[in-house]
């Protein structure tokens, strides 16, 4: 199974003039490879894909493919409200050499379950790439129900789901509804461990931006049923998983990565730098986990 274990939902680094920071992106990808993550996920919402122009979106994926050089799979973000536009993007990403697509449910317009089915069926028809569905009702306003996922799992190139409903009961029903070969991935770092017990096979992780080796190891233990070892990692890094959502993702994780010296603290509107008190909370967690130098300064606010 191509997309199992720890997949990192890569942030997109920007320069101080808000342009794409290609050099920083290459370094981030190499850091992930060196840490042993299982696959990479560029241009998801953690990568601020709604603010990327099409050429930037394709360039981020292209750089990720260049740097990963076939060592691990690249699951490129390709979701949105406009079904035909997503289908076109899917074809472009396939031509670049992406190994698969992560496609979030359409947001705001709240399609019916039949509409969601037909949306994904149309995208699947547009490409030969494997597709991982992405259910995050708290952000998109609609829930991809287990019964609909079961229907979609019958489509040959729909191979899995990133489940971020936060609803353990729904995850349990989902695991019962789909075939064994259909991959269920956690969309929340903090629920990765319990989802393994239900049959999940990994996570598309925000925290892996900061701690790629540790999240990869947690997943390896989880896949082997080594819950004591996985629980030790989970408990240690739970404060980081939680602080990453003290404000809207990816505001905190980019602030953390800036404190770690890995990128400039730059977000594109409508995202803005975290509030001062939250920057200090992020710094405190990083300090306790020894992820940042004690002498480092708080993240500077970047005017938009």
C-alpha cells in the first residue's frame, strides 16, 4: 500500500516579499527524507494551497518530486469547489509525475452525499492516479459519510481517505464499511494512535513538519501493534500536536518552524502571524521538547 505510515502535510515557505521560497522548500523536503517519513503531501491546506496560483501549485509539487527523486511517494493536493477545475489540476499533476492525489471535499456549498459521490467519481475518471479522499467537515462544512465512502471505495483508483472528522464513532463505522485494502489515514495528529486500533494505517501529519522522525516512528510502532512504544511517543509530543492548533492551521506550525530556523515567518492573507501570547506558548512547547535553542527570540510579526 503506497500511502501508509507517516505522510507529512508540507507547509509552503514564502520569502519576505511573499513569493515562493524554493530554496527553503528544498531544504524542508530533504529534512523529511533524512528523517525517514513514508510519503509527502505538498499543496494541501497546510501548504496554503488556496493562496497559491496554479503555476505556484505545480511548482511546489515539481520541486517536491525533484528533491524526493522517487525515494518516497508524493501525494499532491488537488481539491476544491469546482469539480471540472479539480479534474484539470489532477491531469496536470499526473503529467508532472505525482504518485497520487489528496482531494478535499468541496467547501461552503455543502453538496449532498450524491453530489460528493459524483464529484469524486468525475475526478477519478480524469486521471489514472490513485486518489485519497479528504474529509474535514469542521473546515468544509460537509461530512463525507461512511456509506458514501463505501460507494467511492468501489472505484478502482480511489484508494483511501484522510479522515479528520474528529469523530471516533464515525471512524469506527468507516473502518467497518470499507474493504481491508482501502487505506484510512488520520487527519489529526492527536488521533493517530487510537485510529491504529480501529484499523487505520497512518497519518497525514502537521506535526511531522516539526518532528518528522518521531511521527514516522510512532506510525511504525502503530502499524506493528506496538502500542506501548507508540503511546510513549504520543504522550511526549501531544503538547506539540495541540499547540499546532492554538490558532488556525498552518499559522502555529509555520511560527514553530520559523523559531526552529527552517523558514521565514510569512503567511499569505487571509492568514496572519499568531498573536503574541500564542507565539510565546508555541515557543514554550518547543523549548520543553528541546526543539529550539533557549536563546532564540520570539517570531517577529510580518506586516501584510
